[in-house]
């Protein structure tokens, strides 16, 4: 047993010396911040016809401060609602969904102004749930107008 003690000590010291090197090889985990659902209006011809509840996730760069972004979460939602009422994210082909590209562009624009560059990598619309399930209104060219003599 006394002969194994120096060998065990060498193994422990070698493992202790390698541990900081192994820890340095680990890359920071990617972070993300999930925004609470936000209700975005669907407006057609100046009339509010639906709301779509969107869940959005912000993917951050590995070295970004996630707590700083989480602290600004309500500002992201407020900006989306204000922008959505000013210039709606309405799709022309579906009144139960919003235009994801416009939503992502607005979130990225606001992120750059609010938390700075190099913090938010991407914005992802995870889920869209409409308040009302509805079809598109019929197009005017499909209407056959009855001629009354």
C-alpha cells in the first residue's frame, strides 16, 4: 500500500493539472430567450379582423449576456404590438397567420437598437395561434353580380 501512494499522488496531480485545459476546450453553450406570447393584429382595409398570438424565441450569441436580454423582454413585446398596429404583419394569403419574415426583421431591428450588436443572433417565430379561424374573403373577380332588369 505505501508503494502505491506516490503513484496515486501522481495520477491525482496530473488530473488536476489537465482539468483547466479541458475546461478551456469547452465552448459556451448557445443561449436563447423565449418571449411571452404576443397578440399581433390582422388588419385588412383598415379593419381589424383577427389577432394572431405568436410565441417568439431569440437565439443569442454564445458570449451574450442572457440576463440583459431577459430584462428587456417586455420592451420587445411592446415594440411588436406598436409596430403591428402601425404597419400590420398581415399576410395576403392567410388571415390566421402573420408574415414571419416581417416579424423577424422587426425583432432584429429592435434588438440592435435595444441590446446592441452581437447579442441576438436570430429571432424565430415558434408558434402562431389565431384568435378566430377564418377563410380569406372571396375575391371580387369570383363574384357573379346578378343583373336585375
